[in-house]
């Protein structure tokens, strides 16, 4: 069952406040459902959330890698504590695998990680 979820398209979502500040970045098979879960979990950033941008990627691997890159480059207010954890998710993959899944050149990915 888990393997099936990995192969499904994944959404990378950016949550912004009314002023356009990036509050949180996440990745999920269903961004709408996950955002509702954030609300139910009483995430501290949720009351300030005013808009969400969603981009869909081919599968779990590409979605998570893009999520890690976005966290590293855009530094959302509430993801900073998790930044290194998100970046580690893709480090076990070979460069060609990352580029083929996400279309992100390795130089960009590692530049953002440093």
C-alpha cells in the first residue's frame, strides 16, 4: 500500500499570510486534506493563513525534493526548525535520480542546502 502512495502525484503547498509572507511549506498527496489537518492540529501559523499556492509533482520523491528546495531557498517562518530534516530526505538519491524526478539541477539543490 505504501508503495502505491509514493507513486501518486504529490502537491507542494505554500501557505501565506495576508501580507504575502510565507508561513509554511508542505508536501502531501492531497494538499486540501492536509491543510484541514493542520487546522485540526491547531498549528500556530494557521490563524494567520490567508492564501495557499499549490504545485503538483509526479510522485513522492519529486514532491519532497521540491519541498526541501523551497524550504531552503524561501525560508518559511514556521519550517525553519525542520529545514535540515527536509533536506536530508533527498540526500540518499543519486544526482541523476533527483534531476529526472524533479527537474532541479543538482547544483541548485545543493547550493540551497548549504
